[in-house]
C-alpha cells in the first residue's frame, strides 16, 4: 500500500509507542497507559499486527538478547514517516471538527 | 485433585457459545484444565477467578510464549482450537480487540472448513460413482454438505462484521 488512507487505532498506537523499543507486553501496557485505559490491545490482535507491520517494514524486531525469549521491536524510518503523515491527517480531522462543532 | 470431565458437542459456528459456556463454568467454580475430542476437563476454582478464551490458530510456539508473557495460561488444544485461561485479578482478557482481527480469525476458520469440505465432497463424489463404495461416498457427501453449511454460518458472521467495518473500527 503506497497511498496510505488511514491507520486503524491499533496500528496508530502500536507505531507510536514503538518510538521507544518495546516487547509485546510492554506495548500493551504503554498503549493502555497513554490512552488512560481506553485502548486495550488484546494479545491475538497485537501479535497479528506486529507480524503485518514487520512485513511492511514499518517496524523491525531488534536482535534478541541471549537470555531473553521476549522479542523487542522498534519503529523504522518508513514507519516514522507513515506515523507523521497520519498525524497531519488527524490534525486536519480535529481542526475541521472544531471549526464546525466548536470547541466544547 | 478433584477433576471432572464433561462431554459436550459444539458446532464450529458455535465457538462463541462454547466460550460463554466455559466462562459460565468458571463462574460456577469449575475452570477448564484440559481438553480432548468433545471432552472438557475441569478443576475447582474460586467462582469468577478465571476468564477462559478460545481461538482457532495453527501451531505457533512464538504465539504461545507471547500469550504466557501477558499472563494467560495455555490450557490445551482440540484439533486447531486452542484454549487459554487467565486469572481475572490480572486484568481483562480478550484475544481480539478490533474488528479487523476478528474478521481475520473468521477467515482462518473459513479456510480450514473449505479445505476439509472440498476434500470430503471430492471423495464423496468419486466414491458415489463407484458402485461398491457408493454408501461410503454418501457419508463423505453428507460431511461435505455439513461443512459447506458451517462455512455459510461463518461467512454470515464475517459479513456482519464487514458491514460494521465500513463505518467503524
């Protein structure tokens, strides 16, 4: 997919928290924390998303530490630019919403 | 330890009902501790101590390790269905948290039903044209038809989710 339309909420948050390298469970915890408990990524959903995001090259697994079976991931350059595009799309959504509905 | 076994049959499209039943068992103080063909083994627990989840997935050690990391315990496997439990005190437990991954799961079930269904229909057709084993062929045809029906039920669930997905995540 070259023309990115919109990221899902799960994808957006996964990419965002991988700005700092994290393992799977760390991603779940940080997303829940950032969204004040609203977004809870379930394990099956996250596992599938990590696989797809690696395939796309938006994130990469870090070389694993010898004694750890927990794989860590981080955002790639491509992932970062996808995230930046999404941020400007979201900014526009918010601006348009505010201009019509007003700041409640 | 006290253990009890219940024999029960669920059709493939009833996996949500199956999961609800397993959670009702956990609510009543019996948590799933093992599975066999149409068999569910339970051990006593505090009522509501556990949440039980199931899904269809090909064997994947990495996935099981990932689930363990999140505090879920792998209970067992029946054909391609895997069963987990997690202590309620360790937080909510779901396997899927968005529509896309639920659709992907239904696709996975659909793929399995298609593969087994097509094989049965092919064998059934082949055998029913062959007089000595014609009756065997009708069994395959029956199984094949049932699987086709199951595929329809799974597809119906998927279409409902896909309609939602047009509007929301």
